[in-house]
């Protein structure tokens, strides 16, 4: 085993921004063998996942993308901590062991069910554009949009991180355990070292060229110039130190002080320099927002509203399907046609109307109005794929004239689902956007590239695009952390990574559990078929491939490809039932 240490200096080397297919950073391999020694419970959970069985529990459950992180959350829940406490422990551990997907340098959306009040609410810890950012941020001198990775790699794409502030906020509101104690396991593991998982090793290898543009990231992930391999021990002393500072001083130390100065210097000093300033960090605030809920077959599908499109698009997809019988199941072409065109209609509305509602008026109510959804849903009544799909005309109370959006979204991200023994529920999707984010590393964590979730073009044919860059604005997201309610109580916790396919992955999981009666593990493992903009993506190597002929016959172009969701699901009934996506390294633990 080799030891890899991050260099302590925050220097960023220049270098080539090689253009590669974005899918090269799509997470794939599920870890086998590396986590078995953690505990008998972890081994049992891994075995259940391999056998396709849900993990069952009575009191509490946690499902996330890495066994170290799930175990940290489980220890908190077993000791009587709340879902908010566990969320802190899980997130800071994920930032260490799954650093390419989420962490202190990123942002997150949390949907929270508070058992005491019976209320679902949401917290927006989305990254924010610097005050010096303009709508031309991702355009060249001629006003043409930059190439995607030319924008991603370096300082230009870095928004003010929101995850540290979100963790502090929900801990202050709903936590009962000592803050420093929740950070302690990740702090200790960062100092002691952890074995690189198969998935992390694979992603480092695939991203080596871009990681090489960042001296600190390169020295951590590629000590002696070559990518770490599965089983190598990674020691992250800067991360241990960051957690020590946050333990002792609270997250205020992230947004002002030495760490903040280093973040700003790193972003401004990068080759592809960004405009983030110490003022941007100092004024960052988490926003509590009303949950967006849509009716579906006697349930309320509650999710994240703007700046995420996730809650609206999942709610609409299901709402458009309300009048149709899906009981023939996932292998039926008509069922797949209905789901696909419902999703396409939702994406058309999303592209036109959804952005940060603090900057542009978003007709949330109109988009989820049952009459509007029934009218749009009626478009699905034919036998063939809709030849064309356009945004609808929901009711709104402001003048709206937006051009269709042109943002590009590509894979990384992580979803955490938790139910605590008091009945509180946390559904949080967390991200640094692209795999390894901006590739810039500070304090042992990677900085996000979330600003590339804005539209690179600000206008189309002279008409402004709602999701254009603006100072202090939050980029539109597809993240869809969801809590499904029935008769006033939570029954399903759901969410996934997957870029804009998050919406389809999450909608399918909910349909699988409500319409097809599948358990959480079977729903997470179900082969994917996703349609966002017309092409029907079918998951390679699964039974979804067999749909190709039938779907072509009703008018779809199909594309067989890897579809690497990371669905982490909990079904809440007489017992708790957890399912972890077999496409990733996560598990469910409960008691
Ligand atoms: O906020 C969003 O929608 C994206 N930045 C999330 C990226 C993502 O899910 C990548 N997943 N594999």
C-alpha cells in the first residue's frame, strides 16, 4: 500500500484543458472487497444489496453512497442522534471518502420532514454566483459560449459553497449532538488514512489529465505522478485540519478567516481565474424555502423548488401520468411511452421557466396546478411518441417571456436518505457538480464548478434566458431530493445523482414503489429508461435494452448507454426498508 499526502501549499498549476467526452467521468464501478472489514452490519448490508434485498429496520435507517459514511451516520442514529446530526456525520465523511462527488466545497438541497410539527420544509444550500459575475461569465470575447470543460476546470466556475452553512443551519435547528463529535470520525479517518475504493480509483484514472492541471489535487490523487489504485491508503491531513478548525470555531471559520482567504486566493489565482471574493463568502446564507408538493395517486410528492427544477419536474412528470394506468409495469412499451412523453413535457417547461426564483419570477403554482397538469397530461392520450414537445402556458402572475434554456449538465453528486428514531426524515442531494468539480483543492476538499449549471448563453434571439448568470444568483439544478407523503405522514424517501437524468431516475423510483409495488432495493436496481429531450436512453446491459424495438416502432430514437444513477431509497411502512443503488458503492444500514 502506498501513502499519499496532499501538499500543504495552495498552488494551482497551469496546464491543458483537454477535451474529453464528459461521460468519461461518469461514476460506474460498485466496490467489492474493500468495505467488508468495516463491521458485520456493513458486510450484511453489502450482501443484502448483492442479493437484491432491502435492508429492514424498526427504528432508524440511513442510506448513502459509501459504507464509511453510512456507518458514521448509523453510529449517530444508534446513539439517539437526530437525522440532522446523522446528516452532518455522513456528509463530512462523504467529503473524505467520495471527494469527487460532494463535500465542503459544494452545495446541497435538503428536504426535511419535522416530526414534531408534521411539516415538510426545504433548505437551499446551493452555491451562489459571485457579485462580480456577469451574464457573459462563460462567453468568449465574441460572445460565444465557452467549451464546457474550458469553463469547468479552474476558478471561473466556482460558486460560493453552501454545504458547510447548510450543515450548520440544520444542526442548529434540529441537531441534539455535539457538533465537534459529529465531525470527529471523519477527522480521525482523514488523519489515519482510508483505502481508496474501486470507484474513486476508476474516476481518478479517467480524469487524470484534468486533475493534473491542479497541483494540489494531482499530488493527492496522483502521488508520484500516477493515479491512486484501489486499496491505496489516502491520508488527508489538510482535511483533518479543516475539520479541526470547524470543530473548534464553527462554520463561521469557513466563510471568513484563513480558510476563506485561501479559497479566494485559489480561485482568483487559478489559470482560468474566477471572480469570487471574500465578500461573496462572508454574505452567503442558507435559504429555507417552501417545499414544492404535487399530488399523485393519493400521495403528495414533496421536493425542492427553485433554484432546483427537480421538485417541479418530478411532480409534473407524475402529475401528467395521473390519468393513466401504469400497472403493466416497466417492460411495457405503452407504459414507457407515457413516462417518456410526460418527462419530455416536464423538461420543456423546465427549460423555459425554471431558474432562481429570487431573480426571475417562476410560475411554480401554475406549473403544478392540477388543471394545467391534466391539460398537459391529455397530450399523452395517443398511441405514438409525441412528434414535438414545447413548453406550455401555465398561469403566472408576472409577465414572462423567456427563451429556452441552454445549460449543460454532466455527472457526479450523491444522495443521502435518513429516517431517525424520532420519525424525522432527511432527503438531501449534495454535489460539487462535475466529477472532481473545478479540480481546485483547498483545505483537503475540492471546490465546486456549480456555476456551469447556469446557461452559458444569456439570450437567445434577443430574448433573455431565465437561467442566465447574474451576480448573487443560484444556478438552476436538477437535484430532486424527495419525501413522499401519504395521509400526512412520510412514506418514501428518494433521490439520486445523475445530472438532469436525476429527474427521470427519481420519478421512476417513485412509480416503482407506488404503481408497481416494488420494495426499495428492487426499485433502486430497476433498469433505467430515461427520456428528457426526445432520445430514449436505455440502460446498457439490462432488460431495458429489449425495449428498443418497441419504442422505435412508436417513434422514438433510442440510445443504449450506461445510466449510472445513485438512488438511495427508504420505504416507510410498518417497518423501514432501505435500498442502495447497485450502480454505486453505497449501502443501507438500520436498526
Ligand atoms: O445541480 C445539478 O443538477 C447538477 N449540478 C448535479 C450534477 C449531477 O448530478 C451529476 N451526477 N451524476
